[in-house]
C-alpha cells in the first residue's frame, strides 16, 4: 500500500513485518450497536452505603461508598455503549417496586455526577420492574441503531420476585428467537452478606432454547469490589465466546481462535497476500495489508495492547 494506510474498524492498529501481522482490536466487534443500562439498588438496606445526606453529611466522617463505584461503572460501561450514554436508575425504591430514573448519563462526564441515593429508599427488592423498563427501553433503541442490549443490575439483598423474573425472562427469550428483540443479557451483581446466591444461581443457570443464557452473576464481598467485578462480568459476557477465524484474500484459512478472542491478533500471511478477513459470529471485516514495517526491535512495545488481566475470580459464575 502506498500513501496513508487504511485501518478498517474494528482494528485500531495493524503492522506487517515480513508477513507476520500484528493487529490490535479497537473494540470487541460483537458489541457493535450495544445499548447499556445501569440499575443501582435503592432499597432501605443500602442507606448506610450511600451515607448521610444534607446537614448530616457535614457532621460525620461517613462517606458515600456507592458514588465512586457508580462513577467508575458509568465511565467503563460507556466505552461499550453505542453512543456513550447510559440509561441509569435507582431501583427497588418507594414500596420496593418503583424506579427513580437518573436519565441518560454521559460516561465522559462520570466524575461530574452525584449519586447520593434515591429520594425514597425502598421497603422491598422487586426486580421485575427493572426488566420491564429495560425491555421497553431497548425496543425504542432498536430504531436508533441498537443491535444488542445489556442491563447491569446491582443488589445487596434477596430478590422478592425471582419466580416472576424467571417467567418474564422466558418470554424475553422467545421474543429474541422470533426476531422481535435483539440479543441481550442481564448482568446481576450481588454485594455483601445479605444476597441470596442460591437464588441468583437459579435465575442465571436457566438455559433458553435458541438463546442460551440470558443472565450471569457474581457476588462481591464489599462495596469497593463492585465496579471491578462488573467489569469482569461484562467482559466475560460480551466478548466473543465462539472465537474467530482469519482468512487471506484468496479465501484460505490462516488462523482460528477458539474461545475468547484476544485484543491483539498475531498471525502469518502467505506470500503475495494483500488483505486478510476476520470472521466473527457471521460478521466479516476485511483489512488491507499495510506495507511491511521495518521497525527497530525496540519499537515492538507499542504493538502490544495494555495488560487487561481481570481481577481474581470470586464466587459466582458467568456462562
């Protein structure tokens, strides 16, 4: 190639050294068009974690443990969302079945938002209204380019309507199979000692025909672990489970990845190859091969993506 090299999405960087190609992914191509929402527990049991409000907040050293975690999650999840804005709400408020909408929040301005807790802490933990809210939301977003959905739900206690949620999930799965809804996932994170992990496992283990798992979960021991475990869960849920294949421009298979696709792809192309194609879950992305790079060895470092090793696995499971 002469002149400027053309980098095709989802690649951010492609290097060619003597037919050895190093291609860095800009993002996970399977989350193209992803719409993300974040629902934070607003039940009464969370009141201490949000800390005192008003004049009381100025009297004691008790801090809001939720706010920094919410800001971090908002910023992180926005990198997955199609437009960088997240539908955000407190749930399990009021009588326990109500939602307090915080709006579509801009992940780039996460540090500007305050999360003091809901106006009315809930007297129960009713989850079904969250699912209904997100499904209504994703139906609207499909018309705006949404191709996949993800709702992240945080709770610190037992869910009061698990059976209703399972029945509703089965209906959602049927709509996905029928093509009336895009593929979507619910990520459930329990925080603290009051969560019912057995209940969470029962909900998340359900396998729906044509869809597989809709739910996945983890349990964090402390509020401070919440954001990092959400990141692990979302990454394991949204990354490529079926792997991918690399083809040369003549259609021959160069390399096959099984399981999770790495952020940096390395492979060798045959002599005379002018382009390669990455195939993932039926999607194909063709990248013209750049001219050979005769970089010095000490320039190799910038080919490597930054380390993205997740925190240690804790109890709970993904898929």
